[in-house]
C-alpha cells in the first residue's frame, strides 16, 4: 500500500498527538448541529473495537479517534475493528485519520478492519478507491470472522 507524501504527514501528526490509555471511553462533541462520539472496547480474542458515530470531519472528534487508535497500538492489540455503522458524514480529514491508522497497523504487520458502512459512506470509499486500501466488512461479526 502506498500512501504517498500525504500519508507520511498524517502519520507524523498521528505520532505527535497526546495518547490516552483508557480502554473504555466515550467522547461526544457538538459539530455543525450534530454529535460525534467515539467509544472503545475490547472483544474476545484480543481484538480492539472503536465505534464511531456522527460526523467525522476534523477537530476534537478526529483527535479522539487518533488517540483511540494510538492507545490500541500502545497496548499492542494487533487486531482492530473500526465500526463506522453510525457515521453520517466523513470528509478528507476523517479519511486521513483512517489512512494513518491503516498505515500504522500495516507497518507492524497487524490487521485493521472497517465495518458497518452505510450507503453514503460506502459510496465515498468506492469512489475514492479506499476499498483497495482498507479491508471492509459489512458487519462487525464478519470483521471478527475475517481475522486470520
């Protein structure tokens, strides 16, 4: 996978952000009239799970997603699922955070899966060819079963 120069810059920002090491957490942020939340949990089999809801468009909400991914990396969870089933909107900043997560996991030989894309978000992934970058599953159960 090649992320180009933009991926390197995103990865650098990812490394510089402050890392919170709480296993279970939720953050809600008001943005453009909507609420965005990030919830982290762990599943059987040593799988990390990040559930995102609302709009993923930059600012505090993407910082929380970055921190959540970094927390799982620090705790050496080599399997991570990011559930976007409740995401209503994503822009290039949100996509950049997901690409940085994929980059950090793939460099370690670890696996990350995205699941639960609604039709609009799935269309964005197809049009931008992100389906070639990410392992996308329809459901969380399918993502869990897809780990090697």
